[in-house]
C-alpha cells in the first residue's frame, strides 16, 4: 500500500489478505487466488436480485465447483495436501461425507473464508474511522484489539441476513412457521437489539457482552471459521494501529456493492500517514 499514490484499505488490503490465507489453508495455488476472488465476488452478488447478477453468480458457482473437483482429484493423485484438506478427504474415505458433500464443503470454506472476512476488515476500518475516540483507545491500549473485533462485527455485520429452511413446525412471537418454509434471519437487526445491547447504535470496543452478536450464527450453524476471522481481524487492526496510528479515511461515505445480504464496501481510500514501524 505504501507504494500506491492513494492507498485503499478495502482494495489493497481487505480484498486481498483473507483470500491469500484461505487458499494456503486449502492447498490452492496462490497463482489462482485472483480467480477464487472473482468467483467469490460473483457468488456474493447472488442476492442482488437482478438478472445479470443472478446469471453471473450461477456461472461462478458452476466454475467454482468444477475447479474444486479438479483440486480434490489432484490431492488424491499426489497425496500432497495441507492438513485441512487432508482432514476432509479422510472424512470422505470414511464415508462420513459423500463426494458431492466433500466438494460443497471445500467450496463453502473457500468462499466463506474470503468474502465475509473481507467485509469485516472494510466495515471495521470504516467504523473506527467514524468513531475516532475508539480508534485512539485501541491505539493507546493495543491489548483491547482482540476483544474489539466482536464489537466491530456486531456494529456492522459483514452480512446482514441469511436464509434458513425450517426443519420442523414452530412458532415465534405468535407467528407460525411450517416445516420446509424459508425464514430470513436478519442478524444486522438482531445485533442492534436494545434489549440485548444497551445503546446499540454506539460503537463501544469495551462493551461487556459484545460476543453475544449473531453474525457467526448459533448452535449447529455456528461459523466454522469464527476463530480464523477473529485472528485475521486482530492481526490486521493491531498492525494498522501500530504502524499507521495517524491513518485518516479520505471519504467516510463509501459506496457499497449491490447486494442486500452482504455488507460490502467497494473502496476506502486512505491517507496512511507516516509509517511508525
């Protein structure tokens, strides 16, 4: 970023780091990371609800699935794969997963390990820049950064809703839901529930119950990559605060990508200030 005339936290950092991490963990060559990112971006626009985005998402999913199938075949042929990929292959060999489930799981981790964490980094940086007192607090007390990641996720969730299919009949607040019906769970609203989070519209990195947000879902659906997302957030914000404590966002009214589900900022041009090392 230092070599750029106008560094961009979203395009130069948030868009690039998570996909580099996840492709390494899954044994995908770094030379293919741009391809993975392009597919992830297209899939992320699945809920844009316009004809072109739906078509591009459908094409990306097919290409993604074919690529993952070839990658799994290569692992079997060579016997060389990182630990996470080996663990999934072992589950297939033990018949805990079907071949389709193996490919779907691999694809899901590749997609989920890039797109959502990317949005966490972009949204989190914007929130801290808009609330300079919180940026300064973390700068002065770097030990608070790991815990602050959950407040950043609560305050502006990387994705604001997810569809879920009911596996049985139930009732919520007097509204009946039948088995097989689709329910839209709006985590972005739940994370601002004032009965759970006092003064919910305020960013407070020391909030005692900040981990009670629903952005990582809950129970059997709890995010498989939650620990990795928290770790990447900790590393990125700790490094930015240490090396670029005077960083200033050049435009705090960014443009968002065209998806109602994913909270995806397009660009965050930034004056990094001097590098403090």
